[in-house]
C-alpha cells in the first residue's frame, strides 16, 4: 500500500517508520524543511530507542521517504494519516486544531477518488466530522472517507508499543474504509493484535478516556503514597496488593512526583473542556488534573523538608530531568516545577539527565547543568532522583556518599531500598514508604 503520513513528530515518525517496516511504501511529509533535510540525511530529531535504526533500514530499502510538499504525494496514496500536533490552546486547555484543519484542507485540494484520511493526532470528539466538512467543501464531488485511528504508543517504548499494541482502534463509518484500514494493519492482525472497529466519534473519545483513566490511576496511587507516609504503610506493597486483583491490574501504579509528558497533562485538560462544553463534566478528571499540578511543586517542599526545613544557599542536585526515562522530552516534566520551587526557596539547583540536556536548557533557567551524575552531586547538600533512568539505579552509592556534602537523598521514584540506604549512611526519603511507627 502507499501511505502518506503528515507530521513528522513523535507519532508521525514512529508510525511512518513502523508502517514501512510492515512492508508498505511510506512518505513522511512535514512543512519543517530543516527537519525533513535532517531526516533525509539520516538524523533523527527525537531520542527514541531503536528509531534511528528502523528509519535507516527502511529508508535504505526504499520504503520510507521524506518530503515537504504534500500535493505531489497525496494524489496516488491509499491512506493519508494526519499526525500533526494538537497542543493546548493557550489560556483555556482546549485542543488547538489549527494544524489538523490546515492539513485536511491541503489534502482535500489534491486528493483523488477513493482516499482514506485517517486521524492519528489526538483530537476531540467531532473533529472527524469537521475534517470531513473541510474536505467536502474543497472538493464537493470527491469520494473519500475520514477515519479515526488514535495512537496509544508511549515515548521510550514507542516501536514496541506500535508493533505489539494491546489493540488498534479504528473508528470508521464505511465498510470500504474498514477494509482498507484492515489491510494497513494486516501484519499486526496476523500477530493476534486485536483490531477494534467502532464509529468515528467513539474512537475519538476512546483515546481521551484511556489517557484520562491512566492519569487517574497514577494520581490515585500518588495520594495513597501520601497517606502511606502518614500512617506508616508501604505504597509499593499497597500497589502490589491491589494490583494482583485482575479487575484493578498492576500497571501504572508506581507512585512518583506526578505525571508529565506531551499527552496526559494536555489530554486530561482537553477532555475536561469537551465534557464541560457538552454539559457532562468529568469531575474525577478535573480533580486529578488539579491534584497532579499541585503535586509537582509539593515535591519541592518534600525536598526542603528532607533538608531540615530550609534550602536557602544550599546546593541541590537533581538527577533525571525528562518527564520519564528513555526520552529527551521535557514537556510538563516534574523537574521544572521542582527546580522552580527550590530556587524560590533560595537553593542553587544543579541537574543532569542522560539524554535530555539540550531540551532541558531552555526550560530550566538558572539550573546549573552538569556533564554527568557524579559531577552533579559533588559538594551538594542533597541528591534528588526525579526520573528513574537505569544509570541512576546503578549509581555507585558509596562514591555518591563520599561526594555529597551531606548524605541526604530524596528518591522520588523509589528506585533504592530504604534499608540499604540506611546501611550506607544516607538520610533517605522516598515516596510512600515511611518508617513511621505510632
Ligand atoms: C502516554 C500513554 O501511556 C500513551 O498510551 C499515549 O499514547 C501517550 O501518553 P507517555 O506520555 O509516553 O504515554 O508516557 P507514560 O509511560 O504513559 O508516562 C506518563 C507519565 O506518567 C510519566 O511522567 C510517568 O513518569 C508517569 N507515570 C507512569 C507514573 O508516575 N507512574 C506510573 O505508574 C506510570
């Protein structure tokens, strides 16, 4: 099949490379000429494990190409995927659909009969209807279908998620479109990944409902962690104890500094706005978004408490700056709110991240960025684990103890064992694992 993917961000690039790897002929189109030039030269604009090799092998095989001009590519495409950004509209949290609608108009202008236009971008319910209207207006006589095909991949494990998804959701209102989408995903179908067909509006909502549910789960365990600290219980054991119940499930129950990233914060807000607009408010999600927002800064207060109540003129070393490991993405990363809270309290903040330094620089003003973990903690008054990169799990703790000015460790991801840290002489604080005994 011939597939065009519009937008070469995270979702577009990973989807394009994986579709090519399925054996399809894929053209990734992006208006950013600089990005396309780099991709043509083999440079990948994002850090995602395995993506460079996947792009290289499929480009070499001639199945994956890059272009800036849409018109020349769309004419003989079987399916065009929209994978452009839908950022939060400044000020109100609604998803900004400018790029989606602009791309739809351009596709409409140059498409041929039989086109399937599939939206992978996360878009509010009803966007497919509007996309259809835009194309119809541009080309009243064109035979085409607009499909919703939300993407559930996670950063850091995007290729694995794409190739072995729990499910593929396809919202299509015609049998022809369903048949074509089945062909696109046939290699997965053979691997027994379930294809779920539904109508377009339901498909659009599934994506938001899934992300919001996961955000609820994380926020729930984070609040349980706070309670564990007060009552002397262990949140990891609580998570295990409830997660073994199949109705609850063990995933996404890791307590931490609050969720960040390009999806959960933006998509929860957009869902809240849509629900309010339709007079069916999602109060649970509203609360989750508010609790999560407050939590990030509260982690700064946790560090201050661990430092004896004041960080004025102290040096705090943050290890892990990205919103999660195995990505260089700093969007809505808890490290930003934590650093600001510590700076506001008079601390000098240092930071190190294995992949995120370039992205961190503009969003962490005043934070001294270091070359490696050990340099970062040398002479510091406290070490704070913000993101659980493997290299921090394997930190030489004896060396760290020697390098720190005072042996205070605040582990916001629970990567170390409290008994081990005590044995090594650290003053150790983690999340939801209090040693309190009343
Ligand atoms: C998420 C969804 O998982 C994915 O399906 C969707 O397509 C995009 O949004 P992503 O943002 O890449 O993916 O990362 P994810 O692994 O879901 O983590 C999101 C945030 O939640 C991170 O900040 C992570 O640290 C946090 N998290 C996750 C927790 O704090 N605890 C957990 O148990 C899981």
